[in-house]
């Protein structure tokens, strides 16, 4: 059983010394347990937070413990009702080949799900984050303008496509021309601006001629700087993530603009609300599953995955995710092809 354990808390960007590969015996399932074999491991930006012991909404992974993570697995042996060998499940095995489970928090996906790994993306946590954050906090109305960064990732791509279904103008922000072309041509966004372009802020203003009513915040940093002056009166800002800051070791230099920001919020009556998906909106999951399942089935929402083979490649793939090297939802195929 190969496991990636947390070897050291990273300062700044994680390195090859952050996680260590160890090998041990495959455990066997006792009474009230089942043995799961990991097929797919989800890589998600929040994992950077778990590597750190700074105070957060969830406890950190301890040094020497297996790195946590959402997985799609198959049941190998089971002493539990409702789970039989061969069943596919959505579980939380973490970064390892095999894990024992008592069934808590594990969802049975059946014998032959059409796209098992999608439970880690569009049909799972990231899709739910986009759906709930946009609808519940963003509350967009037809004709309004939505802006969203990390526009081709699982959250951003879904936010934008739901925005189109709801009749909004959608402006994506992504890293590079390839991702931007995909957002417009494949996902149906009205415009997409490359945040690496030197005149990014001007381009964003031009792409948002009527200002921005909903800014779905995924990244923070200079994207936020460019968006703030464009926010309309009564704008809503679901604060979902700040991926540009996850590796930061200190606040950015420059003038303290905290009071300028509060002035904007006050004068424009802006609503900004942070949310942690299952804490805030867990009760809406069945509603999400039904609506998103329908949209995906009838092709209204598209989903792009980037599958990387081999558990041993997960650390490097994770470092790349925070740099924006992924194009679509990054998933590690742990099991055999
Ligand atoms: P993505 O797969 O979209 O990966 C992150 C993306 O962020 C990169 O691909 C890159 O896209 C972009 N990015 C990285 N650095 C920067 C930067 N400096 N400036 C601008 N963009 C950058 O991630 P997810 O869709 O899984 O997650 C999106 C956000 O949602 C994250 O912030 C995540 O933490 C948050 N989240 C929050 C949840 C909650 O409960 N609040 C739950 C789930 C996710 P590009 O190359 O296009 O810039």
C-alpha cells in the first residue's frame, strides 16, 4: 500500500520534500469495515491549507499522516451492509492506494457509473461549490454581468455555464489565450480575458461595458484589484477562494487599501460573503445533484478533466495546480488504466 504522507509543512510553494512516499501492507477489513482501493484521487486547491498549521476552518494534516483528499474507489472486501465488492464509491481515502472505511461519509456510486471520476468534479464538491455559491450568494438575474476567474477550472467553468443558463453576460478570466479561447468557444462565455496580459485591467473593463454585478471570487490578488472598480451598485461577491494567495508567506506590499475597499462596499452597497461549501450549503446537496445531473445529461453543462496517471506523480501535479498549469479538473488515476 503506497501512501503519500506529509513530511514537512511548506513555506511558500510546496516542494518535493513536502510529501514523502511510504509503502506498507494492505490493511484488512475488520468487523463493520470495508477495504477500498483508490481508483481516482482529486487534487484541489484547499489541500494547500491542510498542509499548513495556520488557523483555518479545518484542522491541518499532522506531520507523518497520510495527505487527505477526496477519492473515487472500488470496494475490495466488505463487512458492511450496503457495500459489496466491486461497488464504486465516493470516499475520502486520501493520497494512498488502499484505505479502510466504516462507511461514514461514503456514497455508493453503484456497479458501473458512466464517469466515475466526475463525482470528484462537476457532479461533486467543485460543481456543488459553483452551483450553491453562485445561486445562493451571487443570486444573478437575467441580463446581469457575472465575472469569474479560474474560468476553465471545475468551479469557474461551472459558474460561467450556469450564468449563461440563467441568461447573464459572463466574463471569464483565465491564464493564457488557450484557456480563454476554450471558455468562449466551448463553454459559451461572452468574453474571457487573460490575466497574464500586460493590459489585463483595461481588457477586463472593455469586456464588461455595463460593469460587473456578480464577481465570483476564486483567486484574489491582481484579478480582484482589476474587478473592484468595475463592481456595480448592489453587486454581490461570493468569496469562494483566493488561490493566488495560498502559497503567499506575507501580505502583498503596497499602500493599505482596506479602507478604500470598505468605502466601495459601503457606497455601492456591495454584498461580500465568504462560504465553506458543506458548512453553509450542505442541506442543498440533493437539489444540486438533481439539477446538475440533468444539465450534464442533456449537454447544457460541459466538463473538462485532466487525468494524470500514477499516485507517485500527485505531488508535482498538485504544485502545478496552484501555478495554473492544469487545464480542467486535475485528477490522479491511481488504479490501472
Ligand atoms: P482550479 O482547477 O481552477 O485551479 C486553480 C486555478 O487558479 C488555476 O488553474 C489557475 O487558473 C488559477 N490561478 C492560480 N494562480 C492564480 C493567480 N495568481 N491569479 C489568477 N488565477 C490563478 O481550481 P478549482 O476550480 O478546484 O477551485 C477554484 C477556487 O475555488 C479555489 O480558490 C478553491 O480554493 C475554491 N474552492 C472553494 C470552496 C469553498 O467551499 N469555499 C470549495 C471548492 C473550491 P488560470 O490559469 O486560468 O489562472
